[in-house]
C-alpha cells in the first residue's frame, strides 16, 4: 500500500484519541510508518466483538442477580479472562475456581480468598461482594 492510500476512516472506536501505526511505501519505495485514524472493516469487526463481550457481561450480571452464579463468573467475563488465566492469578486450580462460581460455595470463601479475587479483578472486596 502506498503512503497516500493508508485508510483514514474517522469513525473508529477510539474516538480520535488513538492513531494506529501502519506501514506503507513512500515515493522512493521505502517502507515508512504512517498514522491511520482507522479502517472501516476493522472498526466494524471491533464493534461487533465489543457488542458480544458486552452481551456476555450483561447476561452474567443477570445470572448473578438471580442467584445462579457467583460474582466471580461475572467479573471474569467483565475483565475478559478465561478460567485458566483467573486460576493462575488467584493461585488455584481451574476446578476450584469453577467451584467458586457456585453461589453457595462463594458465600463460604475466606476473606483472604475473596481478597485474591478482588486483587485479580482490580476491584475492592466490597465491589466483589456487591455488584453495582
């Protein structure tokens, strides 16, 4: 792609706060870095991905509020973590973290374990116990 052909679609998810670096060929045939405000297909794909993430987070919140899952599952979705990553952060096996996603088990967790989860999610222990 030539330097003057780098996409500059302004309607991106970063709202003008972020410029992406792309590589293009200048007039002398050398590769140069060029800032791009965005590219429509990329913006559409990112928007769809974030919509899906937000739907999963909203669904997890409803399940927590109805008492079907614990806040651990909600914050795991909200922080874009998977079971393996969260287990690694809190120093537990995956099966233990999965068990902590059951409300009855979650209610019996020690303050130390609750604090580990809060630290992993970068929230307070109070926020972990009471989703806003």
